[in-house]
C-alpha cells in the first residue's frame, strides 16, 4: 500500500499529472454546508484546486445541511463526471451549533457509490466534537445534587444524540480541544477511521522519521515541528475530567 501511494498518489504526482494519468478532465470539487468555517475554502487553496472548488450546500430551517440540496449536487457531479473529493458534515456549526444529518449523508454516500460516485465523508467536529461525551457512559449515572440551586443539566435532543451515535461513520473527524474542550491553544486532533489515510499527506524524511516504532507527528500534515506541551495538557484535562457523561458530558450539559 505504501509503495502504491508513493508512486501513484496525488501527493507525489501533483494534481495535474494525477488527473491526466487517471483520465480526469474536470477539476475535482468538494462540498461543505453553506455555514462552513472559513478554514474550508483555505483547504481548496492548499490542495491547489482553488477555493472555488468548494460547493456550498444550502441549509434547512434549523441551519442544518439540507439533505435534498446535497443529493442534487451529488447527482450533478455524477451526471457530469465531476470528481468529488469529499463531503463534509459539520457537527456543531460555529455560529448556530447546528448538527448535520451525518447518518443520512452516509446513506447517500453508499447509494451514490453503487452508481459510480465515491468520496470521503468528513465530520467537522471542531466546535461540537466534545459533546459526544454526553452520550458516552451509563445512562442515569449522572451525579445527583440535593442543592436546589445547582446548575441544571440540559440533555441533547433525540435528533442530535442520534447524530453523535453515528459520528463514527465518518472517514475522519476533526476536534478542537481549545473550543468545547476548554483547553489552551494549540491542541487539536484529526481522527482517522482508517489510519492508512494519513499516508496520503505523509512525507518521510530520514532526519525526522525513524520508522513506525518511533512515530513522528511532523511527517503527517502541513506542520513539521509541533509543540508537545499542548497535547500533554489535553491528555491531563481528559484524565482529570473524564470523557463521559459524568465528566465533560456533565459540564457541557450545563
């Protein structure tokens, strides 16, 4: 797999030669809901396909991604043979805290895959990722307080809870501990369902990479050298508070 990636991947060939070699005549696109974070257009510029490659998907009355609008754009890509890199589900939008219907989006991916259109399903949980802790743990075990003045706990709606229970269907999940994780900058996480996906952006140089037994984060992603204090701090927060409905989940419910 590694050899194939090193010889055939876009990271080595470049966008132009990769498309030419694979008979792709139209520029690749990617989708995000219309209320996407400003970093998503940046992604198009970094990839060399331009921010215009982002297809904004309309929202419904709850500021969630409209599944019918997404289906229409997917059909357009299929009918016109437009390569589609990814479809993004925002799990907690920055302004509205809206959660996209990731289970329906996954089902759409499976439907279009059979028709010949496949793509990565990405979950942008930068803001809302930590709310998963509200559905992680044993129900009914939240601490009880006799003090009537104690801050009340507000549960997730059944719809939102359902999306968090299906977030693992995404190929990648982005989480920012400095947001709803209450951690200082610059901690962050990109979680892969299949760890081999990271090889698409890996550059192995002997001065920084000494084999899988001595992993170096700098070979994956855009940044090279990364500070260790921030992730150590995030680990401490997680161990002290707990990643369940008695820890972060209790705090976020307040």
